[in-house]
């Protein structure tokens, strides 16, 4: 059952006084547990607007199911095909919320 909370898991970020001195990614990424919790917020929409709205055709619902189940080995296989895991999770979370706005 989906987690119906409107509050998303906050992505850890570099502190402002650290990030103003480097060019590294500001978002540090989720831990496995944080990613699993955020993935439970997927509503499993029948028409999958996140999948239809993805410009590169990422199978978002299937990816989110792997995250929610904690199946990081399955994600590693998809990562080989789809690219960087941290970037994908950020994109998927953004796309997951976009149709709801």
C-alpha cells in the first residue's frame, strides 16, 4: 500500500558554507532506507503519467518497485542500462511529483 504522506523524505545536501567552495553535486543522495521510504510514496497510478512523461523512457514504476523492495541488485542491473543511479532517483522523484502539482 502506498505511503499517502504529502511530506517527502528530505534529500541530504552539502552545507552552504561547504558547497560555496566546490563544484560537487549539492544533493548528497538518499541512503538505502531513505530511498525505500520515498519509493513507498508512489501511488501506482493506473495510467502511469510518470512513465509517459519521461523524455528518455525510463520504466519508472518498475524502478520504484525495486527501490521500495530494497532490491538494490535489481537496480544495479537497471543502472547499467539507464545510467547513474543517484541522478536517476532524483529525476524519478521529480517526475513522480510533477503530475501531482
